């Protein structure tokens, strides 16, 4: 088993990633008003998840390795 690919480690990483995306959504709701707060909530979370997926660690054994 490669370093960092233990199922418990992968579960903790997944939960932490979800928490960060939720926090970004909450910040979008909290620091905006009107309809913009929902736009910031959704766009901020999707943008962060996209950036997170594109700029991952190249030799990370828990990822597919197909990202740039």
C-alpha cells in the first residue's frame, strides 16, 4: 500500500474537502445580500472544486494522475 492511500486517510481527506467547500458556500451566503449570495455560494464552491481538481499533486497515489 502506497503512502497516504489507506482508506481511513482517504476518508479524512474527503471529509476535509467537503468541509472546505461547505465553508466557502457559507461565506458566500454570509458576506453577500440579495440574490448574489446564492450565486456566490454556488459559483464559489464550484470554482474552488474545479481549481482543486486541476491543480492537484502530480504523483498523488490517491488520484488518477490524469489532471494537468
